[in-house]
């Protein structure tokens, strides 16, 4: 059931709870996203995901451009009736599986470890 509020300013999501640096510290509070361990997690993800995504998109875009603008190359026979166009499409499927496997491996071996460190830091410097 959808409930419509007559309040012209519905309540907003609460802001991130500030974290303390240390017990009794006079330093300004910081949020969890400002902790070095969280920034390290983001950097690790960027270093893994950006090249995988970039290479995949370039390959897919290149295949689409070749299909649209270079018909003779795409129609060139490789083996029997199997041509370059079919080969590139099969390579695209293989690339998708390879990228997925690489990502899962990285997520299990690197992302999870760094995420656990970031979570521990966030709990250690938890809300005041």
C-alpha cells in the first residue's frame, strides 16, 4: 500500500554518522568514507574494474564499428562458412566470461579483504 504524506517537506535520510578519531581526541570527527582503509578499497576497485570495463567496451564498440563500416573484412572466411564477424562475436562472449571470472577472483581475494579492513576501521572509530 502506498501512503501519501501531506507534509510538504518529507523527512530526509539521516546524514552519515560522524566517527571519532580516538577516545578523548580533540580532532574533528570524520565519516567512514574518509578513513584510509576505505579509500584503499576504492583505489583497489578502480585499479581492477577500470581496465576490465575499458577493454570490454573498446572491444565491443570496435566490433560494432567493424560490422557497420567494414563489411568485406567481417565477411572474410576463416574456416569454411565461419567468418571474421562470427569469430569476433564468439570472442566477445569469451571476453565477457573472462572479465566476469577475473572480477570474481579479484572480489574474493582482494576486495573482500580490503572491505573487511575498512569495516573493522569503521567499527573501531565508530559513532560517538
